[in-house]
C-alpha cells in the first residue's frame, strides 16, 4: 500500500523510522510535522501490544496536563451488524469522583484534512469532547496549548481522539489511532471556529474564511537547500538545490524569528534552518566538512551596537552543515536570488568589511560598511551585472 505524506498527501512517501506511524515525502515535510510529531513519536514504542483483544489505541488530551498522550480504550464490539462502542466517560471527567450526569461525550467524525491535501482519508477520526449538561466550570484544556490548538476556539475539558476503520458515513469498527490522525485532529482544533466548524473538514471547509486559509497555508513554495562542503565534495551534491517547502513549515512561523542580517538590509528577507547531518559525514572533521560559506556570509553580524559586527553569528559558525533557506511566508526563494546576494557581498562589501576588521575601524567605519549594503546599491549592482551580460 502506498503511504501518503502526512503533510502534503504525496504518494509513495517513507514512514518515520522510529514510530512507523506517519509518512513523509521529503525532509522539508518531516521538518514541518516535527514540532507536533515529536510529542508522541518516542512514546508510541510503549503502546505496540494491546493489553486485551478489545483494546484500541487512542490519543488523550487531558484538560489539566501540559501534553497529550497515548491511552488504551476498551471497546464493546458490535454484534449482528451493530457498531462498536467506546465508553470514554472516565477519561472525560474533570476529577475521578465527578458524576456522569454533569456532562456527556460529543462525537464528531473527521474524514479528511484539506489543509494537507487529503479530502478523504482511508480511515475516519472520531473526535470526542466533553459537553456540559448545564453550568460548567471546566477550565481551558492545557494539553491543547502544546499543539497550538486554541487559535480560534478555547477548547474546554478533556478530549479523546480515536480511529474508525474505513471512510463510510458511519464506520462500524474501531482501529488504532496513528500519528497522522494526531496531525489531522490538531489541525481540526487549530482551525475550528464556533458556529462555522473547522476549515479542514466538513461544513467549515466551504466558507470564505476557509478559502483564505487554504490560499495562505495550503500547498508549498520554493526554498533553497544550501549544501555543506562535505556533501558537495564527498557526495557530489549540488551547492544550491531548489526544494518545495510547505507553507506551514516552522521557518514561516515559530522558528522564523532569526532572519539573515544581509538579506534584511537588502529587503529580501531570508530565514535558515539546519538539516540533519548526513550519515556519511558523521565522525568526520566537523569544522571542514560541515562548513557552509554561503550561510556564514548571510549571517554576518551587521548590528552597529554589537561587538560581533562583521563576524558570523555564533549559531552559524563552524560545523553548520546543510541548511534550508526560505523567503517571507507565501513567497518563493530561488537559488539565483541567493547567488546575487552573495556575489554582491563579494563585489561591494567584502573588501570594506575586511579593512574595517583589520584596521579596527580607523580607516573604514561601520557606517561605511553599512552604507554599501542598501537596496538601492544592490539594485544598481544587479543592473550593472545585467548590462555586462547583454554586452
């Protein structure tokens, strides 16, 4: 059976080697899912064998704990054509002695995730939340915070996520939940609005709000993989490789708060994130084989008040390895743009900066260096370069 990518639904994707419960078509898609996936990936190894034949694996979002977790739920198997039934009342209680008359379980079936390119999944998610019967003092769900699920709705009380086999209107049997289901359930919560539903599935996916979200967040843009010296020399990898990056990649959000100083000054904002070190390079001389001159140039310090002016930021010194570079959210970044910035640096800035560092600012000041790094100077450089090509 072909595995669909958890993030973009591309077929023939490879499963996570640790949990075997989610699949990815590329490093970029795996990086996109990792902040969520890592919360449960390792713990799945402790839930491989059901304690009883009627136990089904579920994901539990406790209202008073910081993170979700796996749990076993006992299922009453259906007889004579009836559906299985899972009683999760104990899990939904605010405290063990709470009476069951104060609340009831509300069940929603999630059949797809349009944000991830999957209108209909192979199986169905059963999303079970607590619904109070009258006044309720239940607090906001703390574990949903860890998956950023409170964006448009404050989810209160505990939540249980289970899996049903098949995608019929009313699937009759329960299966074991997967980490792809985890992704779909958290996307459902993150984009759910009271009175409208979620943009990922159902009636909420047919609203104007959903159209805007899909335009901004669904699909991919172009980014650039900048290979380190070792991959270029030992593996024959190209220096700059254009790659498809999901619009929901962390570099466009939670990890994108460290833009390149050079690109920022040129109004071509670029953010960087590291790739895992290739197995072939592990154990080799890290400084030489993992060096990445392009990233070192992009992250040269240009803050006037900083003592590190003209020096590569500590985070990007030495054994950087291969790096993913992206532009602003929703925008493509092409290899040619990076080459232009780096060649501009070598032609117009490098000599000035070297003199500043050599002379300690006596002959060339920081302001002189920064004066050479402006959008106008960059455009002039590109114009002159174009003229030379035409001639």
